[in-house]
């Protein structure tokens, strides 16, 4: 039986133009995801801290879209540890969270309610007691209807042109969606159970930001073929989960940056509403930045047991998008895609990067690196290294750890020769 999770990608070399020069006696390649520089780049540095509490993971998963699902899903995750046990927490998440997500256990509404009851009993506090009392409303809002997701889907031509409708918040008003109730429940239950069972003994904690990417319509009948990420023939289903404040950025075909999730900062209006009187008004540190309970930069994380009873939670926000190759789409359908299709890359960075660079500066740093060095040299791995090297150059004495993951998408390298933030980055270099 094939493993439900592995750090490798299996590809058929004859389905990708990148590998069309291989000999025909080779039928399958098994490539470690960490050693695939032409597709995935990764770089990390402690910068000016004594230790590096950032970690990340890359895995090919199966089984997260249903109990009988076998479609391959590429998962990249970024974890930013903090506090006394921060490194232990981020390492634990990197090595174990994805395994629990693909365990052969089918979550139910009843098992989720039992988990919330455990929080109310074992963690305690007004936040969890109130959440358990209002469990039915919570389930309907955040799992059945997934209030926090932003979803874009194409209409099914077999439905004679029926279109998906969205409310003013971007929520899908339709029974069809990229994520079904089962998957959203599995993500929620996995995150909360992992936090309660494995992280709530830790004084420190960690953020967790993940992407899950798979073909919208798999082309291959071979269940072991995972080559979709090398040369995607069509649209890709992109799911994002967010706990904390690491950034997930997508670069569109025009080289423009788009943020795919919202940070869980004390200044976030929705977080203020979630936490109620505890956040009214939010505490400010010596630098004038909002802090939760006068200590925490984020209102959601794994671990951080001292703040757990007050509502510092591992509840994930879930977002989903359609991205990728639009070659086989009618022109009229392309306009329905969130970012216009033919996106260039996805970038995942911890706050050690985004404290010093805006989203557009991050994207421009990658595109200009490729423009200057050429695509044969400036692979995603090379570009990720350049991002972290730039951060270490401009970092102040108290700068945080910095990590960058870079995933190549079908339109890599085809952005305009335009650097929108070059002057701003040059000013930061001169100042450093």
C-alpha cells in the first residue's frame, strides 16, 4: 500500500517538457521535494537571533479530500516558533501535523463537538466554554459554510451556464465548492486536536501557514503519477490554511503580488470581535504595536498554554482559489479566476521577511533576480536564497528569523520586465 504522506514526488519524465531529454528506458523518477530546485526553493536564516525557530515541511499527501480520495496533493507548510519552547513546537508541527491530517480517521460533527467539550473541560476559560455552548452555530458558520474562505470556481458547462454567486464578503453561495464539508471538518479537527494533545504542554508556541495544491481535473489515470506540479496541464486547486501571521503571496502574470490570507494580529478587526472584551482595547508594546494579553504578537497559534484559556487558539482560517494554466479555458471563463490565471509563483515567508519587505517588494525581488540572472541560473532555489540574503543584509540588530519557500507555477519567468519597488529596496540597502 502506498504511503499517505511522503517527502518525494514521483514523476513520469515523458509528460514534462523539462525532462523530455531523458532516455526512454526510464519510466518513473522519485525526487526528494527538498532537492527539486527547479520547482521548489527554500531558504532560512536565524538572521540576528541566537537560534532559528523557523521550520518548514514539504510532502505529497493523499486522502485529505475524502475517506476514499487518492488524488495527490502537494503540501508546503511554514512554522514560526516563538517563546521558550518555540523550536520544539515548530519542529513538532513540521514533522507530525501533516501525518495526522492524512490519518485514516473519518471526523464527524459529533467527534468535533466532543473535542470542543474537551477544550472547555481541560483548558477551561470563558472563551472555550462559550464556544462549546454555541457549537452548533460555530459549526454552521466556520465548517459547513466556511465563513472565512475565499473561493473562486468555474461554472460547469453541463449546467448550461449556471454561475456561482458570492456575497459581499467573498463567500460562495452555492452547494458546489472547491472544498467539501468533510475536508473543512478534517482540517479544523486535526488542527485543534493536534494542539490540545501535543502542544498544550508547551510554554512557547508556533504559527502554521500551509498550502495544498492539486489538479482541478486530474489528467492522468495513474494514481502514482504526481507530475502535475512539474508541468501542470490545466487549472490547479489551491487551498490555504492560516494560523498566525506568516505571509502567503501569489505573483500573477503581470508580476503583481496578492496576499492569500489574513494575519491573526491583535489589531485585526475580526480577531477583536472573536476575543471580545479581552481585546478592548488591545495592549501596545514599547514600539506601539498591538499585543494580545500584553505579550503575544498573534492571537492564534499552536502551543502557548498560558494564553490558551483566554482564546489564543489553533483554529485555522481556510481559503481556496483556482490558479494555473488557462490554455484550455474559453476566454469568457478566464475573467472569473481570482488572479486572472497563468500565475507565476507562490511565495511563503515568515514575519522576519515581511517585517522588512512589503508583499510587492518580495515578489519584485524574485522577478528581478530571475530577469538579471536568467531562468537557467535563477531557479526558485536560487531566488529563495537571494530573498534571505537580502533580508540578512538590511536586517537590524533585533531582526527576527527569516524563511522563504518558493513554488514555481506554470507561468514562471513570463512576467513583464518591470520592477515596481526597486527604488524602495535600494533605499533600504543604502540605509543598512
